[in-house]
């Protein structure tokens, strides 16, 4: 009998308004943690567009298990649910095989799209200019003015404060914090990541930022006391 660690869960994300399955995936994580990952993944595409629209309504997609199976059968079972869902549900899955960005067909399609874009001189010039925007004083001034105008609008200000402090404040959710812990543990298990962080901690710039941050915290503490 397979242990819990050897079992994958094929799951569905359900639209809370229409009560329809919109996305099928697989995971070895607890479903609440996988849901938090989806809510924080802002990769442009149909899935994020749907999740964003749902969050704007102060709702969240529901995650439900479809099946549990050993790892070696998860890809096939997930692909079957996606194929079935394309006929009977309104799915927004990109890949037919249920492996997302790990699917070579999906990666090849994305690579081909990027290759064609970078052959377009207009696109190349736009990307080149975008990399210099944040060092352009006129752009910074224009951005600051736009932000001031937004924050002076009472309706926009109320919506923004609700987004930051309301039910959509996902970084206060226990499942989101748990997902961060799991990701951090996974990163620290990689030797190249530990080496990278060791070099960072030894750098003078990093130590300077830490000292400055401690000064700021100290001033705030003294003023508050």
C-alpha cells in the first residue's frame, strides 16, 4: 500500500459563483496549500484572469479533490480529467496533458511565441525602452503624479484599502504562510541556493542594508515608546 508521501491528489478549482469546475491540476501538497499557491501565482493567462476577477468579488475559488493515486499514475489520471472536462466543463487549462509548464509541447509553444516576438523590431525597441524607464526622472515624476491622483479618489482609495486589509489579504492566510515555509525548506535543501545566500550575507551592501533597517526599527521603537 502506498504511503501518504507517495500519493498525488488530482484536484479541481471550482468557480464559487457558477459552481462549475474551471481548472484541473495535481499536487502532493495539502489542498489548502496548493490553493494558496494558485492565488499568489500572477502569471498572465486565463487562470490568473479568472482568479483575479473572482477575488475582486471578495470570493475565492474552491478546491476539491477528484481522485488520489500513486505518483506514477497521476499524469495519466489528470490528463483524463482534463480531456473529460474540455467536453463537459468550461476549463481554462493550457495543457492537454495536465503537466502545465513541464509539458514540452507547452514550453515549445511559448518558446516559439517569444522567438517570433523578439524578431519584431518594434517589440525589441519597446523592451529596451522599458528597461530604462525606472531610471528616467520624467517617468518617475509621471508615475508619482498618477499615484497621487489615484489616492485622492475616495472610491479608489476605499477599494485599495479593502484589498490590502480585507479578505483578499492572502499573506495573512495560514495556508499561504505554510506554502512559503514549504518553498523555503525546498530552496535551502539545494546546495547552490545555500552557496548563493552565503555570498549574499557576506557582501558589504547586504550588511549595510541590514544596519540601516535596524536603525529604522530602533527609531520607530523609540518614537512609539
